[in-house]
C-alpha cells in the first residue's frame, strides 16, 4: 500500500462520513467532560442546535462548528481525500 502524506484515505460516502462525524462529535464532547448545556454556554450556540447535531436531525454549518469548537481550543481543518480502492 502506497502512503501519500498529502491525502487521507477515504472510501466512505457522505452519509457514512456524517454518521462518523456525529459519533466523533459526541465522543469529543464527552471526553472533554462537557454537557450539551456547557457546550452551548461556551460556544454561544444553542443547546437545541447541539442536540440536533448529535441526533443527526441537523447538519452544522461551518460557522456553527467554528463557534462550538473555538472557545474550547479547537478548530476544523480541510484535508485532501484519496478515493477508495
């Protein structure tokens, strides 16, 4: 298998990636000992919006993600994706 540091390997479709994102979002919040209420307080994004992201009924905008992650010291990053085999 060739490794190219400029790409991340990705053979998932958009729906699978969204499900993975939601799981990672919840895991991240819990690992940082944040309730939805605390996450909302720090980010100035409503708890309802955070709950909708977590239950998959709403996809966050980039602006919402930046508002949610920034106050706790994180951001988002764009990475190249290498299509599956």
